[in-house]
C-alpha cells in the first residue's frame, strides 16, 4: 500500500507551532490514508489543518479504493471493516457544521480572524439578529481574513465597523448582515452608512 505525501501537508505542518499539533495532524492524515479512519477528537488547530487538506486526503483514499476493486485501505493486522463510510460521528458533525468555503491554507487564518468571527456570531445571537447558535467554521472565519488581506481593509476599520453595526441594529439597513460573509459583502455599504450618520 502506498500514498503520496503532498507538499501541502508539509507546508501545513511547518506552520503549526507545537510538536503535539504537528503529530496530531500527521497521525490524522496517516490513519485516514492507510486505515481509512476519520480523525476523532482533534484539537481546534489540528482539526482546521486536517479540514484544509480533507479533499486531497479523501481523493487519495478514493483512488486507492478504485485501484483495488472497491477494497478500502485497512489495518493489515485486523479484519477489514464491515461497513466502510458509516461513521455516525462523522455524519453528526457534517450535519452540524456546514463547510461553506475551502480555505487554501489554514496558515492564512490568524487568531484575530478566528476570535473576531466567534465574537461576531456571539453578538448576533445575543442581540437576537439570529435565533440559533452558530458553530463557527473555517469558511466563516475566512470571510474576515479576506476582508483584511484581500480587500485591504485596515483591521481597526473592521473592528470599528463591527462596533458600529452592533450599536445600530435598529437601522433598516442592519438586518441585511447576519453572517461574516454578509459583513464582508456589505462592508462598503456599512462604512457609507456610518459616514452619513456622522
């Protein structure tokens, strides 16, 4: 049994800060490729790393299955699993967290983007803009990263824009922003609205 170890895996590993996170990520990749086992109970950062590479990892496993007449990779020291792909925990997670957008490299996401996104959704819930609790995922975080890095908006302007938004929820314009994606998409309108008010 053989699998390619992609350069992107190497790049992700080199961005991780601790040996534990590196080991957890690498073991998750190896166990999926060689044993077809989905990672269980990964910490937040290794899990983000794994999710950023999930497509490549699963493509590799599917290629193995096709090349071996439908037989999935399995531990040679044990019997092959009887029901491949029926992992109830995986289905539960997929039903709970919708990955809206692929992130090319988890290294691009900084703590401030993650912390901002979590606070943003908590504020939406607290202010009753949305009714349900949102489990923040990397796609939602990436909208904030792109607002700063791609759209070239100063971080101080992003945070002051959010503060303005949450202090003006009674405006007719404000209900249009109910996600980090909408916050990015309508940021120019939000700034224009702020200037008119001032």
